[in-house]
């Protein structure tokens, strides 16, 4: 843990005491499987993991009036499943994706700082669902002309909270889910050389979304979110050595 001598709180006897917090400890239990081989003659990789994480004395910012100090939420638990796969059904085609489910919650949601008890929840900055998928096609040109490829990526995530006290002192601090699409075209080993060129576009649909937020409503009555990148495109030149 640690302490901050420039911040203070009031203890049960009405005395000012320096802000301090306990160390955070985590116990993580995980089991998984990995596969790298062939399925129906197609080269395939597959990974899956299931985990259960128990956290004691979760370090969080605790708001006391218009001031924030460090404190510990008693207990939390994060349970989830993560999986990813890649398959090449043909020499010119590769498909893949990821999927993650995360159930993060406070199992004992109180933090005590001095003589003040603060309740937390829901668990912040953890979307329950995230996933991605991609498809890549490749074509080798005649001779030493190089390789052309085109890849499309899809990413999606569900709603999440950008504070840890949306149920109490920071209501309305949630961000809705979003889906993004990226494209990339490449020409590698041009003319048998080490040079390549690529053109890309990120956020193809110019989706308006937020990636996080600043939950300061308990301090200045303002909660704000951080916007994600708009549509962006460009060209890359590279040399491999």
C-alpha cells in the first residue's frame, strides 16, 4: 500500500489523519487449452482459458466531498473466458477471431476512509463482452513480383462503466457498446526486394464512439467521456531487413 501526507481524512475520534491505503492482493485461478494442428486438412490454431480472480483491498479513489483520496474497496471478483482461433481453409485465405466474456463485480463493495463509508459498484472499465474477427486473402504474383494481400478486421464490445460508483455518487457514467471496421491492403516484397507498401483505413464507417471517461461528477458535477478516433486512412512504406 502507501500513504499521502498531503491529503487527510477524519478518523472515528474526529482527528485529522494522513491518507493511507492497504496493499492490494490477488489470487488467480486459471485453466486453459491450446491447439496447433489441422482440422479437416486446414491449418488451425485455437486457444481457450477460463479464469477466476479474487481481489482483496482493491485500491480505488474515494471521494470525500469535493476531494479524492486513496482507499480500499473490501473485495472484488473477476470471472471470465477468453478464446481465439485462426484457420487457413485455403492457401490464399486466412480467417480468425477472438471472444472474451468478463464478469467483474465487487463482492464486498464498501471502502472505509477515516470515519466515512463509501459504497462502490458496478465495476468500472470492464465491458462484459469483447470480440473481433478478421479475414485475409493473399495472392502471389508471377515471378518475383511480390505478394498482394487484403485484410478486413471487425472489433466489437458491449457497454461498460467509466466510474466505479455509478450506482451511488456517480450515476450515468456508462458508455454504450460499439463496433469498428478496419481495412488494409498490402504489396510486399515488391519485385523480389525487401520493400513493401500498404494502404489502410481505420474506422471505415466513421463510427462516433467513446473509449473512456473522466468521472469527476462528485468533485465538480461534470462527467465527461473521451471520444475514439474518427475515420483515419493512410499509406505506409516499409523495408524489412
